[in-house]
C-alpha cells in the first residue's frame, strides 16, 4: 500500500467553530481562551479555559442524536461532517466494511456523566437514563460515527491522554495497510463540567493565572501550567492510490512517519522518551532531522516539561535549527482532541505554506528554540513534525509530508 | 403532577428525553414507536424519565408492552390508579 | 508484516479467587462466582447480583502506594500483569525496555473511584459545583483511563509504545489484537497486553438496570447467567483482569520460552446499525469471525472450539448463534461452543482478555470449559453449548469472540504450539 494521506479535515476549536474559521483565527493569533462560562468558576483556582462556546450541536446532528450524546461526541459529529465534505466523500460510494472510525478519547463524556451521577445520588437508581450507557463511555464517539456514516470496518478507540490523537492516526495507518480503504481518524474532547475540572485540578499542572493572555505560555519563563480546552479535529485518511483513483483534488499531507514511546518509571534516573519518539518517527519516515521544516511542539506549559521538550528538540535538531510553534496557546490543551488539532494545523500549514504562531509567549532564551511567535511565518514547508505527550508517560510523534 | 397522564404530559416527557416532538401529533398515538422514529433505547429513556417524574417502578414486562405512545399512557394511568 | 505473535505468559484476576490456576480450576469445574453484590448495598437496584473477585490488594502483593493511587481496575491489572510477567520468565535485565510495549483494554475506566470521589466532592449528589476541597490527589489518574496503561508499564518496565484500547466490551480482544499488530509490524518484540475492568458499582449497575439487560434472578444468583438457555434473562456483571506476555515467535524461541499458543488471526468489525442493538441474523459478528479466519488463513472447519461471547441476553445469544452459522456453515453444528460468562459474568472491557486466557488455557490443558446453567434448549440457539461439564479435547484451533455497545464486534483465532513450524 502507498502511504496514507489526509484528504479531509474538520475542526471544532475554542477559537473557531469550523476548519477555515479556526485556521484564520489561528493565523491571526486570535485566542479562544477566556473565563469559563459553562459554569461559574469563581470557587475554583482555575478559571480560564478554551471553550467552544458558540457551538450549536443541533446545527450538525439531528436532535435525537444530540439528546443521546455528550458534547465530546457532538463536536465529532460536526468535525466529521466537515471532513467528509472536504474530502468529497460520499459514504454510499464505498462498501460499508471498507470504511472505519478510529478516535482518541481521554475522559469520556464527563458532563453527561456528572448529570447522571447527580440523578443517581439525588433521586435513586431508577432515575438514571438509558442514554448514560452509550454517552459516557470512551467508545461513544467512535460508535456513533460508525453508525451515523455506516462505516463498518475495523473501528477503534485509543486512550493515551493528549498523545491519543497521534496514536489513533497510527492505528489508522495499520488498518489501511490491512485493506480498509477509508478511515475517519482524530479525536475530540469536552472535559469541562465542574467535576471534570476538579478531576483535572488534581494533576497540579493547570494554570491558576486568571488573565487569559498569561495563563498558558509554554517555553516562557513565566510558564505556570496549562489551560484545558475542548474540541478537536477529525480527518479523512485513505491511501494515496485510492485518493487519486477517486479524483481527490487536494491531498493535505501524507502520514510519513510515526513512533510512540513511554517514559521510564519515576525514580529510574533514565531520560524521558520524547527524544526517542522523534528519532524513531523520523527513521520511520526515512527522513533526517534537517528534512523537517517545522515542529508543532507539545508545549505543556509546565516549566520542567518545557525544558525536557526543548532539550529533546535541541538534541535532535540542534539549537534554534528548526522553527517551532505551539498554536494550542490559542486553544488550550484539548486532551484527546489536542494532538488531532495539531495535526490539522500542520496539514493546513503545509497547504498554505505558512507556520501559525504561538501567542503571548516570550520564549526563555535558555530553551534555544526558534519559536514562531505573534505572527505567522511564511516559508517553504514540505515536512512537519507533530509532537505530543500524554500525562502518565506517553510520547508520540507524527511526520507529515506535503505530496 | 396530576394523578393522570395525558397525551400532552407524555409529549412533555418525551421532549425532555429526545428533544424534538413537533412531529408527535395525536394521530400517532397508536403508531408503533419504531415507526415514528423512536428506537428501543429511546423508549427505555422515556420509561426512565417516567420513573423519575411519576415515582413509578416500571417492571421489565411492562416495558416490553410499551410499543406505542398510547400503550405508555395506558400503563402509566393504570399504575397510578392502582397506587 | 512478518512477525508472528505467541502468548508466553498469562496472569488472571477473575471472579472467585485471584490467579490463573484458581481461575482455570473454577471454570473447568463449571462453578459460578455469582452472588448477591457485596461491593455496595444493592437493595434498591433491579439486579442485585454480580460475579465478584475475592480480592484483597495487600494480600495480592501490591504496595501501599500502589493501592493508594489506583482504582480496583488498576489493582486487578497490576496483579495480573505481574503474574503474567513471572509466568513468562521474561528477564527484564536481559531485555531492551524500548522494545516492550503495553496495551490495556478497558471499558469504563476507573469507574468505582470516579463514582466514590464524585459522591465526596458533590456531597452525595447535592452540588453541581462540586467542592474541590474534598478532591483526592489521584483523581486525575481516575478520570484518565490511560493511567491503567501507565500502571502496567511501570509494573513491567516497558518503555515502548503504550496505550489503553477502549472499544467498550470488545476492548479485551482488541487490546490483544493491537498488541499482535505491533509485534507483526516489528515495532516491538514483546507486548504486555490484556484488559481490566471493575464495573460493579451503582452507576454501572443502574445503567444495565435501565436497559433491562441484566438478570433479575436475584434469589438464585448462582444460576442467574444462563447463556443460550431458553430461560436466559440477561447478563450478570463481572469484574477482573487478564494480562498476557505476547512476544514475537523468534524472540520467544531464542530465550526458550514456554508457548501457550499463537495468535494467528484477529479482526474487528462494527455493526453500523445501533449503539445497543444487534441484527438477529448474526451478520456483524459473522463478518468479524470470517475476517479473523481469513487473516489466520484457517478454514472454518478447522476450528476445534469456539469460546463464545454468550452474555446471556436474549438478543446476543440469538445473534451469536446465527453468526456461527453464517461464518462456519455446517461446522457450526459440530464445533463445541461455550460461554464462561455463565461462571465469571460479563466484566465489560476486560472479559475479552479473560476469555482469551480461558481459550489459551483450554489449548494448553486440553479441556473445554463448559457453559454452566445450560439446561433448556432454545429453538433459536441449537448448537452444542457444552452444558455443565468440561470436556477433554486436543485443541489445535480456538476461536474467541466479543460484542459490545457502540456496535463493536471482534474475533481472535488462537492455535496450539503444535501447529508452529
């Protein structure tokens, strides 16, 4: 099989409710971070998040499906509609077993779940609704997309926190290699209910800075943690031959390389696994570091983790040797949707030959990074590297190439 | 809450379960749920909502009998009368 | 895709007593582990029974810190992973940790802890704006099911690709399929792969109550789960974990490892039809079985035993019986089919791995575990379900299948080491 290619993209993000609106905002440096509005955050130390506040679920799916799903799945409905239209895919033109859905998930449908838990404990077991069984669990989004679009091939769901979006793309590549012709891949997440936020507070990595423009500034000497966000991206992925054969006009990028590693257990004294993920992904793509034109960094925003990532990049590429960017400074970390959105950004960067900026960041010179800040940088782009780290030790890297 | 379920009461319950009920007109009272777009899960969701709002415990056999809106209304009213 | 994947270590924490041998002894005797739920007071629930593990994390060897930071699901996985590692004889000092990966199947995450902590921070459901002051430090590891892979990686020393595979009730098969794919593509030499779930807690029990999918034989828990029997009335929730050491065949041979079986074929399919419904004609599961056999290059009539999903619901068992007929043809009437869920219940994301453990041990021990509680024939379920009593049999090819919410269907084919050439 020829290398898989991305032929369709759909996005729901805090700074844009669809692909092109989000991409314009991203190039303009327009942030989607703000004070939490889904509930009153006054009592919590973390009050800034990237919410998809203007999203209207009923505009993207019938009310019946909206009623039986959490926001995480509703974002996927919208992003999938957009991705399929973008790729000019009519599912009926494919055999149903030739199509599959593989998404990343992280925390499940937390808002839906909190509502039903509240019913359970305030009213009793008979109050729990039938949709709880299908809305809360991690597989809800893949299942709903598979049914809605009649995609009956080898579907899947992977959870590796923020790294999951890249792992899903790798699994997509595997099933394409085994003969599936078209895969909906990516991830969406919606982790912001009061209980969802409190769960996140416990990891100690969220920014307690209340000014949105200072809350999430990875690689900055003032970095104080990250901001959670919601949304994500869904891609249509197929083999290059299949895409050509069905007359696809635009191929965003080829998925040329991937690797995942896991950090040594704490206290082992061994180095973290991110650098190894980069090296293995480049080897998988048969590329050298100098072939990479831009890096979409993980950009955790936690000083020690920023230092580790900067060191890994300097070790592989040399100091300030490759442009690096963190457009998620405008959205927050979207968990299962985060790496997927970075893949979307990398794909559009290759399309438009422009690197989107990181905003609000003044990179600490000690990191020795060529960080693209404030304004987009127009440059010739052929190869992009996307990095992601998931809480608990997960590292993943994907190489995208223009075709 | 009245001690009796009317068509409008059921419609209100269903609206809280599945959102849109504009298509649900009285002539569909005897239609099978599956024919008017309510799958088995939707019927279970409606049953669960009725359990909440009417403080009823609906047994499995009764659920199997809830094939149409009218059947639901009849069951609920019979149960409320028996209380 | 050149590598071949073999199972060289098995660890199990299943309902009843923990440990691989206790599990095998129980299922081969046809004993059930179902009882009135003890993990919480089930009085107000419609279904009040479950297949519970007699599990004490301290007795099982977990450290105090491990117990503090993990949910019951994570504790099961840690114990099963350690048993599998010890069983495999893998010497981590001689292995490259970068070439060892982890895949953990799971359905509902750290469900018990998520619910317990919810009760605390919400003051038992009273507050929507929950109180951070009562937050437990490990809450983030509960909300992210990926922590289950982290725990297994730490316990095993793996530093290769790691993830949680969360395709609902097929996750236990899919996590093994994922591991096999990584071995075949050459990304790793070894995978510590399996699944875990601990769903027996009010919210999951009430979900199955609401769906009317669980058995209400509350007065006779031992006989509540009756897969394929005419009087079957629903599933019984279970819990537990099974973890395997799966490795590339040459890697296993080089170190002289004992091989339980080879994983020769795996496939996942979706029904694309309904989140909880199944077509009565068995189409979707039949397609998964056929695809797994195709990958294995094995003919349907070579199957010596089918380890069933057999959840004990009206809908599933009818669908599954039809699926065997569609995919195996006349051989469906000859092949023994049994469901160990009759004894260990349905542990959601974990059960697929527990059933693979049963299948691998069936090959290893030369015995087919029975379907307990099967007594009355259902005209729609007319195959050989191995009622009540185990059978001795030399098994060369075993099929294990799963089905779950979201429309997921998976099948895996295992072969005896006798067939490895």
